[in-house]
C-alpha cells in the first residue's frame, strides 16, 4: 500500500493542478470515474475499490 500512497500523492497533485487550470474533474473517491482514472494512472489491473481509495485519500489528507 505504501507504493500506492506515493502514486496517489502524485495523481492527486496532477489532478488538482488540472482542475485549477479549468479542466473538469474531481478527486472524490466516491465517484467511480475518479477511481477508474486513478487506477489507470497507477497501472492497476482492476479498478481500485472504494475502501482502498478512501484509505489513500485519508492518508494523503492527514500527511
């Protein structure tokens, strides 16, 4: 999970920059499309489950 924590932090930074630049999007892990986007970014074979992504989001926000 530690490696995914680093990947999540990178994905989050890129996503937030794109949103700030006016691109449509979200970083809300409750949205399926957000989990799909992160999973693609991370090179995962399957879409990350909500619970796992929520853990990554919480760790990111408390760091």
